C-alpha cells in the first residue's frame, strides 16, 4: 500500500520507491499528491534547496535564477485564471 511506502521524519515524507522526499509545509503541501506536476515541483524544490545548502558557484546561481524566471514567466502566461 502507499501508506506502507511512506516514511515520515517531522514534516518530511520520504517515498523510497519513487526516490523522492517531499517536505510538507504548513499551509502548503498538506497532503501527498500523485499529480505529476506537484510531484515534480516538490522534487525540484528539494534539489534547489540542496544545491543552495551545499554551495553553488556564482555563475551557476545566475543561470539558475535566469531559468527560474523563465519558468515563472511561462507559468504566468499559460496558467488558467
């Protein structure tokens, strides 16, 4: 069962079979979603946090910010209102 796959550590939920860890923030991800977009966003959020915590070169940081801005613009242009 899905419940058998989940491990919780505080607000972090690990899904070993999916090789992902989701962080459940109050008022944000209050439930685990199987929606691929939500899953991808949570995984990307975790990877960015890890990269920033372990250190990232200034040029890479600028590239990361540029790409995040492009993604944000894409979402804003294509989101249903």
